[in-house]
C-alpha cells in the first residue's frame, strides 16, 4: 500500500489546495442529489484507508468480474443463490472508465467478510457533472470461505455510513453493497490510468481488469516495456522507478487541469517510451549502472 498511499496523499494535497466552490453540485439532478446526499459526499474524506470486519449482510454485485460466467460458476459451486433485480448503480456512459454494470443486478449475499485497502478521490475528476464518481478503489474483499470472491477489488457502500450513488431502495435485506469501482474521466487522465493500472497489474495484481473502450487498453505494450526494464535493473528497482514516473506524469497532467482558467495546454505525452525515460533517470541518479 506504500505506493498507493503516495499517490493518494498527492491527490489529497492537490484537492486541499484547489478546493471546489460551495455550489459544486448545482448542475446535478436535484431529485437525486438530495441535501442528505450532498452532505454525505462532501463529508467523505479525500482518502479512506480501510481495514474492518463486517458482520452485517453484504450484497456483492457480479460486476466485480469481467465475465459474468465466472461469477455464476463460482456461486453455483457453493450453492449461493443469485439475486436478480433492477440495477442500483448509475447508468453507464461514454466517459465511464469501467461501464460494466449490468442492466439487471445479479448479486450474491454474504453474512460476513473483511475489507481492507485504500479508496481515494482523484484530483480534477468528477466535477461538476459526475459528483461521487471521482474515486479510485483498491479495497479488497477478504472472505476465505468463499474463494471465488476472496481478494476481489470492490467499491463498497453502507446504507448510512459510506456515501455514494447507490439507490439502496432497490436493495432488500442488505446493509452493504459491493460493486465494481467506476470513475468518470471525461477525456482527463484516460491514458494515464492505462499506464497506472498496467503497472499495478504487472507487479501486484495479476487478475486486475479494467475497461476503457476496450479490455485492458495498452496493457500488452506496457507489459513488454516492463518486462524488458525488469530484466535490466531487477524487479524492486523497476517497480519503484516506474511508479515514480507514473506519479510525475500524474502531477504534470494535474498541473494542466489546474491551469484550466488560464492558457489551454495539452497534457504531457507520457504514453510511450517508458523504458527509455526511466532508464535515463536511473542513469542520471546513479541508481543503475547500465554501461
């Protein structure tokens, strides 16, 4: 979590330095963005570090699997009934990073589990069109008795404790709801997220899946560069040096977003040449002798 904490803290600092106006939700549907929901979204901390046991009913949506069949097979093998109802999540749209929420909810219920990880708000995302759809979740389910769900990444909500855009009136007999994480980008940080997620998948989470106009966009290209760099400098140094480049790329694009009211600038081109860029930095710092 050390790497994710660095990224989360960088976002937290940017958000505090460039806060949104008090009428940030003025453009959203007033019938949905109620005063209570506004307050809950505003009160959620920019960074949630989560480590807790849940002893209440949790409904886990099938969207946490890229393929419904895998979810269905896992549930059937354990004799877990699959719930089907109208979907509680926001409708998918052109700018959703992972619009895989089915039109009909298909889920299973658990009586207990643990959740751990980090969930944080991304600077520049969501405002003003998509309040609440502005967070990255690396929160993991821990339920060793139900292995097909154990270790899955979720965005998880409670009826009263954790704010979100979940319509709990469509969910019966469950206090918690876990679904696939989603974030609205609207042209901002799209290629950067491919880079960041490719790094996370390659070094930490082999079954990590995301969708942005296609399955795992750019991952094959990044994987080739990561493999080559790892062969040259070793796993530990490659993992850390690539992340440093990811963080620097994020800060550069965030700076462009901050200048939105001034001169229009194009975001930096960080989508290619990862290996060459990282090796050059390592040579200059003396951390890698590649001669």
